[in-house]
C-alpha cells in the first residue's frame, strides 16, 4: 500500500510551527443543543480565527515552510473566499507578497477584504477552475509559489491541527463531524483523530448539491448557501486520505443548512456561514444516527454576507411559524384595515409589514387585497388569528413558507 500524503507527525509538526500565529480556538459542550438534538454536542469555534475561518491554519503552515528565496519571490493562490483571506493575512504578517486570483464575478466585499489584508488581487475567469489556471500561469511567469486551498500536504497538515485541539480538549468524543469541499480539513482532522483515537468515527458532511463523495449520487451543482464546500471534486491527495481514514459521508439540504445557521445564532450566539454550519446541519438532519453519541462539530467559518444572513433568519422564523404572512380581502373603505389590525392585535399578533393592491383583475372594484406579515409566538397563535379574521367575515389565508 502506497504511503499517504500526511501522517500524525506532519500534523503535530504543523501545530508546533503555527503555534502563536493562529488562535487556539475554544470548544465547549452545548447543553442546549445537546438537549434539542439528543446527543452530547461539542462545538469547536473556528469562526473565531482572525479571518473567521480555519483556513488560516493550512495557509500559515505552508507559508512558514517556504525558504528565503521563495519568501522573497512571493506566493499566489486562487480563491473566492476564506483561503484568500487566510493567505493574504499571514503573508502580510510575514512580509511575503501575495497574489490572489479571484473569479471576475466574486462579490466586491470579498475582493475588498482580501485587498485590505494586503494582497494583490487579480480577477480572472468565470469560476475557480479558470482562476486556478491563471494562478498557475502567474506562478510560472513570476516565480511565485502556488498555495493550493486544499490539495497540498502542508495545507492539509495545518488544517489537521483542528483535530488535535478538539481531541486534547474533549477526549470523550466518539464522533467528529467535518464539512467537506476539497477535503483539506477532513484529511488533516481524520489523520490526527485516527492516529490518536482510532475508535472515534470521522464523518464528512457535504451539501447535497455537491455530493462528490457519496456513492451513486452525481454532483448536481448549482447555487448553494454552503459555497465554501461547493467543490465539484476533492483533490487527488485529499481523496487518498479520505478513502483511507474517513468512516462515512452524509448529505445535508439547503433547508438543513439554513436551519443550522439560525440555530447557532439563536442558541450559541455565534455567526456561521453555510459551510461552517454543515456539521450541525448533519447532526439535525440525521439525528437518529447520532443519538446518544458524543459528537464534535466544527464551525469552520463565519464569513456570511449580512444580507444573506438576514434572509436566512427571516426564512427560519417563517418555517418555525413565528413569522407568518397572510392575505386578507378588505372592503375599500375608511377603517377597514384598522379593523383587521385590531382583530390581529386581540390575538397577540404583531404586524411587521403591510402590502396592499387594488389592481388585481379578480378583485371587486370595492375590495383591497392586503398581505400582512405578522410576528407570533408560534404557529398555533397565527392559526388562531386567521380563524378570528374568518369568523369576522374576512377571507384570509396563509401564504408564507410552510415547509
């Protein structure tokens, strides 16, 4: 059997090398999540790194391995997100010039953040594959060292320090859930965990639209809230480690990911991006499988656009029946809307938004159709408010998210 790209000694060497350069992030047992999910849940907060992602670990380990000539020439990486910021931050800290190639359509906020951290940003191509091609061209042309986001033994070993810390702080774990995109994190974590605690199950988590490791399921692709793990295929090196050391891979849906983001904010008061919340999403979506176990969940990152986070939270409230939109037909006369508002208030419903239309063809000329978004304690209260409106002669129906 051919040797694997990394072993425990590589991860331990990375831990010694990067000590003091990255945050040794905290982890703790969440009693509320444990109660809700039927397992003992230990949360590892990698979103507390300076750039809010574990990606700093592998980037720093790679940069610290460069010789003097390589440092003088500089490095190049391709990324549209967390890897870009990790490389940019630590390269600037070490006095190494960094070039980051980002797809042309990368959101302006991510581009500006990477520039602020000190990198030279080159925007090229429509996707990461094109950006990688340009990054490799620049590496050859300018003598730069290419820093791959995952398919590099030094990067993998750096990411594996997450596993070392998690086991050191919580030796009672019997399962670790790790998001999987290119596979750098899970390769490193599985290498550390299986060497130190072979009985611990290492389970990968993928978005179901990018199920590259699940037998019988092709990669569907398309938009996902977990863009950090939206990778069509893992790397060549990472796949070798995954096949040898990862026990299983489970899938999560977009709704699972949204739920987990909301749960982490509401329960743990911490912000996670879609990929960062994948571990908790899996624990919720596959609860019977992990029931009674002691599970380590890695929050891999917290870089989520504020507008997207707001949308996720509002959709979560709607799914939970705490934010409900109803449609009501009201006579177009003074006081009609006020009467509806009074009936809703009598049921304890708070109106947070009102939209109305007089121009729909199927409405009577003397009727206004009103959509009201109401805030309630739970769905039962919303249904009681609907019933109250109907009892008083107002045709009313629920039209918001119901699944």
